[in-house]
C-alpha cells in the first residue's frame, strides 16, 4: 500500500487529534461524574478504553508525521503534551492547520 501524501497524513493526524480530544473531555466531564456522583463505574471503563485507544493512535500518528515531515523530537513532545492536557489537542490543532495549509500546492 503506498504511503499517503504528507498533506493527507497531517489531515488524518488532525482528525485523530479531534477524536482524542473529544474522548478525553467526555471521559473527564461525563464518565468521571457518572462514576463518582452516580455510582456508575461502567462509564469510566467504556470511555476509558475508547480514550486509551484514541490516545495511542494519536501518538502513533504523531510519530509517523514526525518522520514523514522531518519534525524534530521536540515537536513530538509537544504533541504528547497536547494529548495529556485537556483541550491540548484543540490548541495544538491551530499549528497543525497552518502547517496543512502550507503543504497545499
């Protein structure tokens, strides 16, 4: 299977960032209150798994983007920090959006 273009790869990474960011907010703002205020721990189990898979996928794509676009390791650390901070992926997306625009022909 041929490797996607850098622009498509970056676009996929941005989409993964949105999915990861939304899953993190759902985990923090919906599942955690359900667990601790309404004694419904199953919500954290389900959304925690979903968020974990999206988190790993986001970091995997970040590593792939770093290699294809020849980014420094500090860029990967920035992506990692964005993934562990609430709203971080949405803030990081501003930079990614500009980079995606610059890759367009």
